[in-house]
């Protein structure tokens, strides 16, 4: 697969933006993609689309969908996560009334090869290692979509397996978006990026906010002199200085999900080769030698470096370019989410023929 490098750098534009600040991010998008944003906003006044987000685990699918909504109007965009839907179903099964309603809905709407009793059993005994039958997922999605107002939908988590690719070609019809254009959004992220995102991830035990000690720290960094290690304090004032912690197993990085990543890559390749459905190709990384030509420095993910100052008893924070090897072994830099979102916006204008 050849994911082209998308140029966001504009000749003569020297202004820098703090892309973590919503107000500055808004100005950044206007300068980088104002004509395209206007076209999409006009389109969304009367039209909608269905987009399938396909990328490896932790590739930023939800982030790009939410940022697209931030730019063109959150009231027009729905990020629909199949994983979140299934977890919601798990909760419904614990409530007897909701469980009866769910079973009643499936009796009327499920169509598939497995007997109905086996379908219900697969739901009740679900585990994270086994995928639910595709026909069951389709029925559950139909149930969930019916609850929502008709918006443009970014679907995250379907297709999830190779046998679901063919279903996705008719998915918009099955969920009632019969006239909508449907689009595959394929995301290319080096495994080294995913590995570092997992290894350095820190989560607040109270509000569950996720940050990254190396790539996305909070505003408050502390140092434990006994353990000789730095740690993050949650920015949420309601958490009152809670220490953010790694999740169990995060230190292993991508090792436990290697097989999942291989399957995701096969899925992306399969979708890439399909005819008859337009595709948006997003790439997270750019070869280091080409970076200056295609993007501005502030669009590149920095690596944060911490140093403990014995005299002042304070943490000194520095930045340096975060250089990783892509999957081909090429020295590369990773992009922040906004420039990838600019690429998404501009390509969406083309595939929607605006």
C-alpha cells in the first residue's frame, strides 16, 4: 500500500500555533483549510455520509473523527464505536428489564446462520478474545442507530475481521442511510508509534483521563526522589492532585496485541484493494528527511524530556523532535492529530465531489 505524504505546509505562512489550545487550533484550521471546511459545512446542512475508520489498535481513529466534528460542527457528526456499543450491551444484560427488551428486539431483527439460542448465549458469555457473530453485530448496530438522530457517521470497529469486509459494502443500506455516500478511511501508523503510546500512557484513577508521560504530559509533573522517577498529576481540578498511573500490562507495549495488529494490517490491505468505494488515506508519520518540506515544526509530535533540578527542587521540562523508525525501518517523525485532520478534511471534499 502506498499512503501518499499530504502537505499541510503553506508557503509564506510563518505563524505558529499551540495545537493543544482549542482556540488556537480553530484559527489553525481556518488558515490551513478554510475553503474545504466551508464546503463540508454547506454539504452537511442537508446531506450526510457513512465513513468506516480502519486502522490498527491505538491508531487514533476516535481522535480524528472527533476533531473532524470539532471543525465542521459536532452537532452534524456522530462517532459510533462498535466496542463502546458492545460494552453498553454488557451493561444492559445485567438489568433484567433491559435484557428482556434486548432479547425481544433481537427476536424480531436478528437474521443469520446460528440458532437464536446460540446468539443469546454468545452475548451472555462474551469475552474480549472472541468476536461476536457478524449478523448479531449488524442487528445490534441497527438498534443503536435507531436511537440517534440522522447525522454523518464515523464507524469505528467495523469491519473488524476479513469476513466482514463484504458486509461493509452494504452496511449503509442495513442501518437506514440508503442514499448516503460511504467511504473507507484507512489510517497508517507505524507500530513504533503505537508501542510508545502504550508504554508511556498514564491514566487518572478518578476521572479516567488518559495522557502520556513522554508525548502528552499534563501541566503538573512531579519527581519522586526515592524512586528516581517522574510522574504526572491530573489536570482535572475535581481530582485534587491525583497521580496518573500506567495501566496493567502497558509496560509491555504492543507485545500482547501483536496478533491483533497483524490482523488489522490485513484488514486495511483488503479494504485498500476494494473497487467501488472511495478511500481517504491518512498517514501519521513522515520520513525525517522530508518533514521540513511537507509540514511545519509545530505540527510534529515532540518528545518531552524532564530533568530534576536539585537547587530549585523543581522539574525542568524540555522538548526535542521525536524520531521513530516506521514499519519499513525509515527514520520518521510522527504528526500531531490536527495536521492529519487537515488531510482528512481536504480528502473528504474530493471523495464527496464538493
